[in-house]
C-alpha cells in the first residue's frame, strides 16, 4: 500500500511538472505571437489557434478520452489508437488545406499560414495523443519528454526567426506547428508501433460512447462561443479583450486541470472500483486541482501592473477588474475535478453528458443575465455562482452512482460498452472559447 501511494505521488509530481511545461509553452506562444507579429497578424494567429483547439478537441473526444476509460483495451490496440488519430488528423488537415486555397483569394498571408498548419496538423494531434497514452499507461515521464521536446524545438525555431528578422505569419506558424509536429514523431518511437493501422478501428470500437464525448465537447464550446457573443453584444467588444486577457492568466490552471483529470480517470479505470476507493481518489484529485486554482488566483491578484502590462499589453487594464471573479470561477471548477474523474472512470457517460448539457445551458444563461445586470464582471460572477450550484450536483451524483458502477470491459471481448466514456475537456472556466 505504501509503495502504491509513493508511486501515485510520483506520478502526480511528474504530471505537475508536465503541466507546468505545457502551461508555460501555451503562455509563451501567445506572448511571442503578440511580440513577433504585428497587430493584424496577431489577430489572424488567433483564428489559427482556435482551429488548432477545435481539431485537438475533436481528437480528444473521439480518440484520447475513450483511451483513458479503456486503458487495458488500449494497451493491446495502440496501433489502432494511433492510426485512428492519424486518420482524423489527416481528414481535418485536408479540410484546412482546402480552406487555405479558398482563403488565399481573400488574404495571402492567412492562406499560406493555413497551408502550413494543415500540413502539420496530423502530427500535432498525435503529439497530444502521446500525452494521453502516457497518462493512461501511468508513465507521465513520457508526456514530460514530449512537451520538453516541443518547447525546446519551439524556442530554437522562434530564435531563428528573430535572428533572421522574419516576422510573417506563415513562418511563425511553421515555427510553432512545425516544432509540435516534429515532437509528435516521438510518439511512434515511445510506443514501438509495429502494427500501425491507418483506419478508424479504434473509433469503431468506441463509437457507442465516443459520440457522447463529441456532444459534450460541442455543447461546452458552443455555449462558450454564444456566451462570448452575448457579452460582446451587451457589454461591448472591448470587454471581450479583458476577458481574453483573464483567460490567458488562468491558462496554467486549465492546462493542469486537463492533465490531472486524465490521470484521475485512468487511476479509477485501472484501480479498485468500490465506492470508498473511488471517493478517496476523487478527493485527492479535487484537492490537488483546488490548490493549483488557489495558487493561480493568488498570483493573478498580486501581479504587479508593470508585469501585467508586459504580458497582456493594453488588455491588462481591461482584465484587471475581472481577475477576482475569474479566480473564483477556476476555484469552483477545481472542486468538481475529482467527482468528474470518478464518474468518468466508472464509465457513467450518460450521466456525465446530461450534467455537461445542463452546465452548458446554465453557463450561457448566467453569462447573458449577469452581463445584462452588471456588465462583463457581472457575467463572470454569475457564471461562478452557477458553477458553484452545479458542483453540489456533481458530488451528489457520484455518491449515488457508486453502487452501480459497471465492471471493466475485457480486451478479449472488444464489443464496446454502451454508455462508457471519459468525457470531453472541461468547459471553459470563463465565457470564451479556450485559447
């Protein structure tokens, strides 16, 4: 038992390191884009980054998340898992390439940047999949290697752009996406794939529950986009700049939350499924996530104005009044992490999907109502209150679902378990799509 706790603690430590690297990389690329590119190109970079988030979300919903709930099955099917991710990346990448040809007529730089991005996209999603495989296999050191490789290659590539004074959008996308694609090649080496199958085998195996992931993901992101539109219409476009700035400052927490959820789901799926064991894991997961949320909030609130301006530029003054409300949102969201991991590790996808749909509706309604009463700050506080109420629902549901947890599926009997899932990425902690 002591050795098991020590191993779990070491995994959590490595996950924390990995997420610190991933979070720093996300912040770094946003800051570099703001500094290297002009104002117009930086705005276009936002479009490309949202495209990356969308592609990543689709791959996570259809490939990565089912992997966490079926880690034993995935061990014998890694060729299918990675092959399916490659095919999905190729499909989305092809769509991006076709789009780039159309966009060329409107904006030459954006069209070329989309062309570069579309070529790199298949390996970018494989790089993200490699991190999920590492979490599912309980070897987060492999995820650390993938993120360190991308960060190192990114710094070298952007350094080369700085030396040559190359500041165009296509070259910047080549440095960012190209370095990520190169890091993605390590996934094949890490997993020793000899039976790679470029088809939808893993998706066919998991389809009875994968589509529920996709619904949860699209509902969360759709609510975030609609909420952003509502805030813009009611409070004005400038208010969205402040929300975007606050989103950048909580990105370290969001990145950590995604990873600890992945690790928590995998632990529940692999370990004892009795109520006491799962509750214990849920409390540890929520406790660790809440500590990170509180730390992130404190750092935001004590951030000196000079440093805030250096990171966010003119957006800092619009974001500063929103930091406390944003911090309360991520703290409330963090308390749910353990309950979510416990339910998803038990494969209660139907329950999770219903809560996610209810959450999307509540966030949208709270955002619009709060913005109408108190502007953008009122919207953020309203969402925080709605999430606090939903946190009670999460913990109540996990205690009621415990006695009915299904047994893990067998590798020898690959028929998928209807209703199984690991769930989509957590909903945006503020009314904006993730950036």
